[in-house]
């Protein structure tokens, strides 16, 4: 099935994501940008190069001046759009989806993804095939696609302090778009770099999402090499997960929590605002508030976070899925930005990642479920949940998310089974379970 959403277009290459879909979306995007300057790159999937060829043809036929970065992370495309004063960017990737998938991500001139209204305009051009084909198309290959991005990241941290530490670092790029640029960045920061799964010519060696279950090799390598930290990316290198000293893969939530804690500690800016999405753990919220910052929560979807960061001039923001957005470096989730900030934090604090994580606030997640196989039962349960929480701060983007003083509750219908899932986050495992079970009793009298 072809998925068209605020995150772009995704499908299985050559099945739902046909060459015609790619060609027409490229023509629609070039028409939308009036054939301006467009930065293009791909991740390392087997189908990416083929799809890029089609995309270049579509953009070219509508008069675009294309700058081809070759294989590059999504955040590098976002950065280069601004750096080169381009009108937009197009990234060929299906992010963390499995290898047979691919997709297109659309970036506007300020280095942020198209928002829902802008995607609506693009989809309308695509649906009606209202393409303005014209002459004047050009394709230029960028000889040094990574340098400007790396330099910006390095210049935005205390690089000499990091270099003095000569950190031993392993990184697992899942053989994706981060494979080469990540090694280059870490070397520039004086690290002893041990690449793992950093060959863009090889397929993904494990599940594409940088969640602990997929990081067994990285844990082993960090332990074996006695490295101070392991970094893991997804195939388009916007998300960053950590393996700490000793070789333990920790929740992706800690990446943003540490980055936020560090940036607020060193920031002299009086504008202490942190923007995170609704599903980000309270760990980050607590860390930000403890540092005197105001926390703004947005709807789920990176563009909502990035637009809010820009609007309120937040010092940092992002998503709990390992998505650090540090506007001094980039206004997109950027694993390279995340790595540099965390290395700087290690250098400044003179602490190991395990010590930094042990000092973070603790939250526990309990998962419960409610059977609703009877006719209309799911709707009834969701209606009573809305009634129960009518006086609380709730978000209805995806089921019902309720913010409580010391945790949160998320009630959402399963997409695959006749059940409603209850996620309860609290300060203790017992409290998380108790809150969820009390709610289950109220929802299922
Ligand atoms: Mg991604």
C-alpha cells in the first residue's frame, strides 16, 4: 500500500511505490517550487539509485536546477538546502522501514519538511497531474556533499575539548546514509573511531530501527573494544540511539534527554524554551524544567516540532525516538548534531554515559490492554475514555494521550487487533501498573 502523509510518500519499491508514482511526485514537487534549485540525495537501499534516476528525470523535465549529493543523510539534505540557498530538497528514503520499502521526503527552503497544508498542495498537483514542464533543467553533482554540514556541527561545539579526550567510539550506521559522514565527523572530533556496519554497498545487517533489539552487534563491539560509547543510526541518519559504556543499549528516549540537559546547562540564552512532541517521555520534560526551561509539546510529526522551534526560537527540541533538533546546527532531526552534543557533554562533565543516565529522572512504562471484540465496543471504550478525561490536558492526535502531574496515560485502539491498548508512564513500576489497572476497571465496568 502506498502511504502518503505529512512525512512524505512511502511504499514497497516497484510495487506500491511504482516508477510512475516517483516520476509524478518529482514533477509535482518541481512544479510546486516553480522549477527552482533543488537538492537531492538518497539512502543506501538497493532501489534508491534507480528511484533517484527517475526523480532526477521528473525534476529536470520541470526545469529544476538540481544539486545531487549522492548518498547523504536526510539532515544533510536539510542543512544543504539552507547552505546553498536552494528552494527545496528531495530525499529518497523510507527512513526506518524495512529494506524493500522506499519513499520520498520533501523539504522546503528553510530546511524543514513540507507541513500538512503544503503537502496538501503538492498532493493536489500530483493527483491532477498539473505539471508545468519547461526547459532550463540542470543536474550538478556536488563534489564534497558532507563538508559544510560536518563543519557546522564541529564549529557549534567545543571541538578542542572533545579532541583532548580521544574518545573511543563505535558507530553502527546500519550500512545506511550515515555510513561515511559519521566516521568523518567523529574523526574531526578526535575520536578513535571503530565503524560497524558502515559500508553503504552492503544491505542492512539487522532491523533498520535503532532500538535495543537491533543493536546486539553494537553492544558486543562496545564491550569488546572497551569503548566509551556506541552510536546507532537509522538508514537515513536522522535518529540516534546510544549504547553506553559496558555495552548496554538504552532506550532512544535518553538521547534527547541528555542533549537537552547538556544544551540547557551550557546555554546562556534567556529564551529557555524546549519543544518536544506529545509522545516524548516525561524524562526530557523533567530535565528541561529542572534547568528552568519552558516545555512546549506539539502534535506528533517532525514538521510540527521543527516549525514550533522556529516560531518560538527554542534553544533545542526534538522527538523521544532519538530525534535531536538543535537549531544552531540544523532545524531537522540530526544524528550528527546529537553525537557532537553528547560527546561535548562527556568531555565537559568528565562522566561516563552510564553515570549520566543513572542520574536522569526515572519513569516506568506499564502496558495494559482491554478486549473489545464485541460490536461497537471499541468506540464505546474510546468515548468513555474521553468523558473520564474531559477536564485534563489531553491530546486526541492518536487515541487519547493524557498528561498527569507525575506521568502520562495513553489510550489507543490497536490497528491490528480488536483491543484497546493502555500505556501508563509513572515514577514507579507499581504506580504505572496501578494507574493503568484503575483505568481499565473504569473503562470496562
Ligand atoms: Mg529516519
